[in-house]
């Protein structure tokens, strides 16, 4: 399980909730949070999934995510 960060376009608690609906139903994700105070709206995620799969889950929720170094 790796901890990674992604830049998102989430803007509010409602956005976070929509993304959460996808992430919470994914057993490979052990923990996640989105920092709306950060300019990048950073998604911090602990998961065994690939970066591409995480980006796909976020886009299925209707949002964008891109890997941060």
C-alpha cells in the first residue's frame, strides 16, 4: 500500500462527497482525504491501486485528478 497525492478540481464539500462515494466503495483504498484549503485541492490516498486506476475512479465521479510528484 502506497501513499500518493493527486491534484484535483474539487471545490467544495459536495465535490468531496461525490468523489468519496467512488473511493469508499473501493476495497483497495485504505484511507483518503482531500485538502480543500490547498490551492491544488490535494487528494491524499493510501491504496494498492495504480495511479491510472485512481485517476479513473475520480473521473468516474465527474472530477479531474493528476498525479503530483
